[in-house]
C-alpha cells in the first residue's frame, strides 16, 4: 500500500492515560516482556518506514489496560521521545511555494523530510495571488527580470528549472491555465489547484507536515536540532523557506532573516517591493478626484541625484497605471516601485513612445482646427484625466487659444510634459500592500548551485527570503520553483 504524507495537525497530541499510536506499535507492545524500553527502541526504526498516515490517530492504546506489561515511566518517556523527536534527512521551515516544492522534490528523491509551518492553512500567499487564480510563472522569465545586489546569482537555478518544467508539472495534474499578457500564466479556475498540486507532490514524496507549529529555537552541532511548540526534531539539512515581510495578514514574518543572523549570515537592507506609491497633498489636490482612473503608459523611476542617474540603467515598463485615493498603483507603478527610492520621481509617457512634437504637429495641421487641447488629449488617455492634466499643465493664456495659435515655447513645454509627466511620491504604502520584499539573505554568502550557506554546512535559504526579487507577472513564483529545485537536488 502506498504511504501517504503524514499531516500532523492540531489534533496530534499525547493524552494522559491514553496514547494514540499505530497498529504496528500495538504489536510492538505485545513483544515487550522484560525490558520494554530496549525492545521498543530496537524495533521502532524498522517500523517507522511503514507508519500509517497519522501516527497519533490510527488506534488508541490505553497503557493502563495492558495488564501483562509493566510499563515504567522512563520507558514511556523514551518511547515518546523516539516517536516525536525523529531524525530526518532535511527539515524545511515554511510551507509556502518554495518550501512545499523543495520538500516534494527532496522527498521524491528518497529523503526523509519534515515540513514545518506556523500557519493553520498552507500556502496562503499562493491562494490570494493573481486575484485568486495564481500567476504561477512567466514564460519569458530570465535573469534580466530579477533584482539583487548580486544580479548573476539567480542564473544557475533559473537555467536548471525553467518555466516549461513547471508548466509540464501543471499539465500532469490536469490544471487548466491560460496566458493573459506579457507571458503571464494563470490557472483557469483557482489558485487552490496549485496548492493541492504541491500537497499531492509532497504526498508522493512521503513528506511529513507539522503545522501549526512554532519554531522556538534552532541549534547546530553535528546536526540541526529544531525545537518547536510540538516537539523537538533533528536533521542533517535545514532549509529556510519562510518568505519575506510582505502581506503580514497572511502570516508573513521576518523569522528567516533572524535565522540568518543567528548563523552570522548577512541580510541586505529590506524594503517593500511591487508596492503602490503615495502622493503628497499638493499632487492629491490635482489628481485625487481621479481615483479609479487607469491609463496605458510607459513608466520609469528617475533617480533624484545626477550621479545615480549615470550609474542606474533605466528600466521602462509599458503597462497600465492607476490613480487611487492615496496615490498611484496599477502594474506599471508596482513594477517601477522596485526601482524607486525615497526622493525619486516617477515618470509617465502618456503617448506610450510616440514623439509628442510629432503628435502636436499633426493636431495643428488638422482641419477643422483643433480648438480644445483637452478634447484632443482625451483621444489618447481617459477624458477625466485629460481634462485634469490639461488644467494642471497648460498655461491659462494657451487654454483660450486654438492649438494652431500656440507659440513655440508653449508647444515645447507641453510636448516635454506629455512624454515625461513627472510625479514625486512621498513614499510607499508599505509591506501591508507590497507583493514582495526587496533585499534578503545576502546571495554572496550562498552557493549559486545549491543555495547552501558557504560557512554553515547543511543550511540552505530559498525563495523570497533570499535577496532575489522578480518583476510583477509570475517571475517571483518562478524563482520559488527554481531555487527550491536547486536546493532539493543537493539534500
């Protein structure tokens, strides 16, 4: 009979006077006569590989009713410790995208894996991603789509586990999917399908789940010892897949960074990424009434310092931007937020690459004469935005003239603003609204091939906790799959 994953949930407990064990454990009790402890401990190892799905709920054995066996307190204690403080090849902390995928692949390689998570529900970030349909990868994913202080670090993992590899796994589980825009793949139905797929893959690898459980301490001597609210466990390998600080409502914490610091591994500066930007009061007075208005644009972040402009390669994103009651959002804004720093401007090309001088020249040559610039601009962007933008950027002297009567200075000023409408955000909306965390465990301290810490044998970091951050559109999931696969091959 194929063994299923053991999921030790809230009900997994030891009850005074009545322990819940396996049918095989009952047989072991019958073999014990003189020395309960010695016989049980010697037999336990041979029975562990045949454990039933949940070793605490298969059969209830009331020790007091076994009159033919005299059970000493110390023997019961040793049995409980042998059962609960099991040795594993690998312990993985964090049952999100990277953690579950790593556990599944390592388990299917024959490794004994324990997957620990503090949450009641597994994969909560997966569940809410992509509007509930999980943008699980991007077919165009490459190292150029990721940010890191060590930009070449992600190359090896991404090359060895590609978007096509994950697509094959999705197809194997008969999950329907579709491409929206720019290579972004979504489930046809629900993101829960991806969570169920990962759990099924873990079952195939006979992975043990322990959740909800809080990790209380971690020690390393010859092996890693992980003390949790549900018992103590040990393993040769410890994989940290705890994610970042984004969306704390899903249970996100900085625990992974704390583990890195415990083992003296550098953590690069952290900040919210793929996050909406706030505008200050003057800008909100101009555009706050346009909350909910979206427009197509080419956007980029403009560093405030001239020296920074020379050092930074400008990255443009052609997507939709959204005006909100607090500032700016939408895909274009989320993308450039990864490149924005406090004090920088964000710049929008309202004509999406078309030269504004040429566009204005065409308008001036039209017959009948264009008498309203705002009306002409409304052919390019939403009317409400066109009217507000014209009021803010067209001098009063020019508003009353037909476009054909504008002088060169008026035309040049408007042309410059159309191709480079600059706004200066006052900040971001923080981790509460961010989709990712920028920064993380310093990749210079990790192996590019295995994600193992260079100075701490057996300690690995994968997924968002690492200083590798992807663009919006499935790239961060692809990093989760690729980093997890690279790690799993080495444990």
